């Protein structure tokens, strides 16, 4: 297949030393991406072409001339993750799934000493289920003989300290970017501004340590940590606000909230003004009221992933999902009322 059979369709990016086009093959009529570089080291793309790496565009052709390199790669017709985040609300399961896919992809890349160095939402295609990591323009092959990178490159907020001249980038540089990405997906903010208040915070804080030696030492370690913490989160019976690694402020607020609920349910003294309203019935009523309050808390805060069992939980529309949570929660509360009424009727 010759390079001359590609017809330019659209300019995606043009700069002094790089041009990216959407092109169409005149033989198979399929669309591809054409990258044209001046003075480009193509060793990363040559390695990628020889590998079967999941979740990256396939490298179709590589052509190198005296002062120019041309890369033809697979065209992925999806929106980028930054667009998806702006237009959809990612839930925790989606965020973890994205991280796991990235870890699997980077694990293979890192095993061949390829460091991406520019992991961010703008460089990830995402269709709501699967992702494609692209843009290897500043990627490099790790070299044991170097003490630092020859060029300072990276995106603000996602680039690790070593990408700014404090050492040589390696697989832990990509781990730093993954930690930032996870926080951005969960909060919309960089960890330097705000770290998510959930079990993922410990993973994010370890992944984004300034010293690479204090981070996870491989993406497999990061993936294992996510799986371990997620399993603990899903199996722990600790009340919301006291789950694994909750912040002190969260625990204090949760304590105040639960104390207020208990006060509402048990503060009024028992008075036998109605002969049919016995002390036993009064106690049952108060505990039923407490159960209803805790049930509402569980549904509002998605305790133990309860939303996954609600009506319409598979809907792609977030409002419909919330409607399903409301309907399911209302049915559960009504069932508690009904069962308690039946019990008290026999007392």
C-alpha cells in the first residue's frame, strides 16, 4: 500500500513541525489518520506497529525520509474523554473500568519500555464503554543510561515532576498521570485543587506522590490497589461516612447526622395517653422510623452499590437512573411501613 493513495479530507492540526490530517484511502475508501513530522524519532511508532496492544489505534504504515516522518494510523470515530466528562456524569464503576483498561494497555507498553508521557482526557477516545489511548507524539523509549529526559514536555496538571527536568521519566510518570486522571473523572478537578472524598483518595494520593519511589511501582500494582479497595468498599458494612479511608471531616459530619437522626427518632418521651398505644408498640414505631431514615440515607448515598439493583440502573440517561433510585427507594420505605403496621396490629 503506497502513501500516495491517501487523499486529505480534513485538517486536524497544523504547526511548524507537525501536521495531522484525516485522510481517505482511495483503494479501500476507509478513513485513516495521517501524521507528518519534521525530524521525528519513529522508534516508538515502529515498536507499536510490531505489537498487538489493546486500546490504541493500529499503526498502518510508517514512512521516513531525510527530514520527515509520515505515520498512517487507524481512525477512531469516537468523542474524546474530556468531551464525555463535560456531557455525561461518570459513575464510580465507569471510572474504575476506564482505569483498568488503561492499566492493561500501559502494562504492555511499559513491558516494551514505551512511556506515553501525555495521558489526559483529551488523548483518550471513549464511547461510554471502551477507550482508545492515542497521541504518542511525546512518547519515548526508556533508556537506562539517561539521568533525565532530553526535552521537557507534558501537559499542565497531568505531567509528573520528572517531566520538568527533575529526572528521567519512566513507567511511574504514567502512573502519576493516571492518579490525576482518576481524580478528574471523579471530581472534575486536579488533585492539587481537591482530592475526591471516597476510597479512591488513598489510591490517588499514592499515585501522585512527588517522589516516584513513593508511587506505585507499576500499573499492575495500581490496578491491584483499585481492585482491593473497590472490593473492600463493596463488601464493607460500615455506615456511609465511616467507610474505608473517609476523611476526619466526613466522619464528624456523619456522626452529627446520625446523632440527629437518633435524636429525632427517640427524643420524645413515651406517654401512655392512648390505651392502645403500648410501650412495646411505641418502641417498635421508633425503631421502624430509624430504619426508614437509614434506608433513605442508604439510597441517597448509594450504600454498598445499591443503585445497581434499582429500576432503570442500566439506562444511559442519568435522570432516568435517579428516577429509578427514587421509585425503588419509595417502594422499600412503603414495604417497611406495611410490614411494621402488620406486626403492630398483632400486638
